[in-house]
C-alpha cells in the first residue's frame, strides 16, 4: 500500500500552507524554473488525430541543356512522408473535502495547488522538448537532442562540438521557428495548451479502497514537435561546463571551440535565417556568455531588451549578432558526449 500523504494532501500539508492569520500563505516558488522555449515555440493544429504528417522533398528532377532537334530525358522529383507524434501529459489532484474547507479558503487553497501542477507540467514539457525520446519511451514525443545525437547522421552537419570529453557537458540549441521549419503541434480537433478540468466534488479512494469525498481536478497537455526541415535547428554539443566557467582549455577565447565562435558558425548553418531564430542555453552557460561579454572576450555579444513572441518584455537579455539568447533551466549539465 502506498504511503499515506505521498499522493494526496494531508493535515500536515495544509498546516504548512496557512499563515498565522488563517489565510493561504504566499508560498515562495523555490521550485519554479525559467524555460523560455515554451514562450517562443510556435504551435499549429496537426493534420492527424495523433500529430502531423509531413511531406518533404527527397530528390529534385534532373534537367539538362539541349541542342536543336535533340531531346531531353524525362525525370521527376521524389518526396517522402514522416509522421510526427504528439504526447499526452496529465496530472490529477484529489483534496479531501474537509481538509480544503477547514478555514473557508477553498478556492485559494485549490488555486495554490493548481499553480504547482501547471509549473510541474511546464517543466516536464520543456524537458521533453529537448530530451524526450519516443523510441525508448513511447508515451513521449521525440525532442531535439535525440534527433541531433550523431555527427555521422544525415543531419550531422548541424551538430557542432565544443570539445568537451567528460561528463559535465551541456548543449546550446539554435532554433529557427516557422511553419515550414520547426514548430509545435497539437492533435487535429484538440485544443492548444493546458486543458484544465474542475471535476468538482466526487468520491476518491484511499489505499484500502475506501471512499471519501474530495475536490478533484485534472490537467492535460497534448503536444509534440514537427521538425519539417532539419536544417532549421543547430545543436552545439559537448560544452564542457568546468572549462566554460574558467574560460579555459576547450572554451578558451583562443580556441576554435570557444562557444561564441561556435554560435556564430551555427547561424550560418540555417539556410534562410529570419526573425524567428533563438538560442537556448541553461543558466550556467548564459552567465558565462555574459561574463565573456563583460570581459570583452568577444564583441559579437550584446545586451538585449525587447519582447518575446508572447508579448512578454525581455529584461537583461543577451543576444549574439542580433539573435536572442534565452534561458532554459531544463537544459542539463550532465549530457553524454555527442560524437
């Protein structure tokens, strides 16, 4: 039997969320993260109930110069179709009716818990955008890192190595968002974003299968990624965190693997760079780039302020050659070496 309180709110939990005056406490969101990729990611409705079917060119027709009275061989272009799948992320909450109503703050108590669910879903979704692998975890969709994990693959030219060979590596991703490049998808006939259902009062069950009355809620998020053109994403992998923090060895300013140099090269891997390009890095990498700028280790980095695609103001931002750099806390510092 599961431990009591492992999956449901208890009196102890309730007491920790109440101020001395009996009101719901303003909790410090110590577990919240910044994952800007969800603010920038363009979404469109898929053309399948399970995702999106993409048609891509695989070969162009042949053409030839000809002389008068001389024919030209017929030819044709070829295409292929790829199905991109969506995943279904869910969460459920059951709060004992009497517990929620202890001091009359039912709405505030439930709203505080709802915030935690949406934050948890945002973090899980952001992590899946980068590291999800539908091949090993079929309930997920496949994110960016598994698609750019082998330099000898067809898209290997869009994987740049920063030279790290240990176990404290991270990546920076450059993404050129667009309807014909890469974008988010949600299943045909469904709704974009997080679906919230207030299931009201109902019968819940304890570990012994006995009933109790509870306020119940459900959250669901169906989405995935459609990578229409693999050239629209560049991964700078093998960023050695310890070298980066010291601007030494593989990350020294004089090295070919100095991160700002690789980021400049990444921009030129994008076929038709436009206004929807964004770099994504974790907080440690962003801080190191900011230090490099302040120490004038590079002159391609610049402070940036403005607005993201959601209309939210960007404060104390950073850009490289005009391309914004955003923080994603879900980009880890323990990636395996990409070779």
